[in-house]
């Protein structure tokens, strides 16, 4: 199948990229597809985002990946970043998605500034995009890192932007794109 669906979801910070992706995953799983990869979820304390978890989608194993109280040498904005958490949880989740024959769809949330501090993550993203499996990724909108530039330049990925106006309808649009091109389940 040379028309493998590869979708990039982009948008401004906090617009709802992860929420859009989660809605699509839930619907695809409800239809019987097996989804695997990594999700980054915000850590909210007193209504403020203070960090992010990296989560293995299938096992739900997660670790704190970035936090405002982390004093790591790697910093992105106000967050200290623990690339070790990404390498221990996120990278193996993506690798499993690529090699496990039961997995129908790979998800990577998000390809952003923090994640790109991990060389292993960057290599695994390219491996996933080059694989013969359908994939959905979320992309940091403004970052101009080499990996993001490479992903945006690929002609095999369709990039759609989440906005406050379309965020309720976009999951359905992407779901339809995926379902039209996914192989039927038996």
C-alpha cells in the first residue's frame, strides 16, 4: 500500500493538539484499530501547567518529562527537561509501535523543542515516519529545528493545523482521512 496515511497535527501551544489526537485515537480504537506510541500530557497544579508527562500509550507507563521545578541542565522556556524519561518511556513506545505487527497506527505526541533534546527520540521519529505504517504526529508550530523542518518538508505527510475555530471538527476530518486509507480490519 503506497498511500499510507501520515498526518501531522500542528497549532499554537495549548490550542488542543493533544486533545485532537486523543479524540482520533479513541475513535480509531473504538473501530478496532490498535494504536501505539507516545503521548505527552500536561501536569496541571492549581489550574496552571507546571510540566509534562511522557506516556506509553498502550501500557500507560509514564514519567515526568519536564517540570518547572526541575533543575536539569536542559531547559526549554521555564521547564527543566529530563530527556532520560523520554528515552525510557517514549522512545521504546515508538519502537514497539514500529515493530509490533499487531499495531495498526503509530502516534507521536509531540515533536517539539523539548523532545528534540533527545537524539534517540529524533532517530526514532525518522524511523517511524519511514516505516510502512500509518502515523499521526503532533508538531510544534513555531520551532525551526532541523528535525521539524525535515518533517514539514516531507511530501508523504499531510499537515493540518488545529485552531480555536476548527478544533471541534478537525478530529472528525482527520479520522475520515485515516479511515479512507487504512487497510480494512478482518
